[in-house]
C-alpha cells in the first residue's frame, strides 16, 4: 500500500513490476540494457506524474510519454531477445505485462 492513492492503482503496480522485471532480466547487451531500463523507468515515472494531476492536458501529456516509453521498451526487449541478449522466459513475462499495461494506458 502506497502513501498516495494513485500508488494503489493497477496501472501503477504493473508499471512498477515491469521496471523491476526489466532490471532483473539482466540484458547482456549493455546498450540495450541501459535503453530498456531507462524506457521502463520513464514509463513508470511519467505514469506516476500524470495520475495525480487534475489538469487534463498535463495528464494526457504524461500518459502519452508513458505510452511512448512503453513502446520503446517493447522494442528493446524484442531486439534483445532476437540477439540472444535476454533469456526467453523473462522476455515473455515482460511482454505479457507490457500488453496488459498498454491497454490500461489507452483507457486513461
């Protein structure tokens, strides 16, 4: 349970799980690992910045950035998997969470 109400929302919880999973995946390619971690953190942090805002324009902007970072992360995981730089199981689990999260973001 978080300090703020938005920390209890499913989208927040899933985005945080994704960021942790990407970190724990230990992508062997240094560039892709850095890019994936930055995209996962950006997705989570922009979502977190938009959720409590009461201004529609601010919320939309942060959610759009979060979606963009999510797509960047999906591409980084896809490429890492294609290059053999990440194990198949973590890649599949991350992708499943990304599919779930993108649906949530589209509804925000």
